[in-house]
């Protein structure tokens, strides 16, 4: 038991005397928090329910999301300083076009 889990009462997780067959997956106990999260909306974004990818048991916030290791679009150059909303407008995370022109078409067209 680590972090905040160490202070939890046994009955909080082991309801009805169940001990041996409980799942250790985060979503087993925290699916309501996952579904209620709106910044960003985890359900709409299609985030995995493996909370420990971004969160720790010691402190839930701030979350730590590593774009380079957790997506197929590593952030390099000036992209490392971009805010999430600059690319993920309207809460869209999954399925974004990764072609440069999908975000930079105006700069391309303005180049003389």
C-alpha cells in the first residue's frame, strides 16, 4: 500500500469480506473519478483506465503525462512549449492528424 492508499480503511476496498479475488486495476475503485474528469475529459479522449500512467498514489494532481512516451507523436522543438489546448482544441485527443499542415497550413500558405 502506497501513498493515500496506506491510510485507507480495509473495508473501503474489501467490501463484503472479499480479499483474495480483488482486482488491483485502478479503475476497479476509481472508475467514477475517471468518468467524472473533465479537464481533460478522459472518456471522450479515450484515455486508458490505467491511472498510474499519469497519476501517483501519493498525490493525484498534478498529473504527469509524457507525450513523447505515451503517444505516437513525440513533442520536439517548439512543440515542447505548446500547451495541450493549442493542439487539442475542443477536447479532441485521439485521432488527430499528425501531418504538419493539419496545424500549420496558414503559415505554409503565408510563406512568400
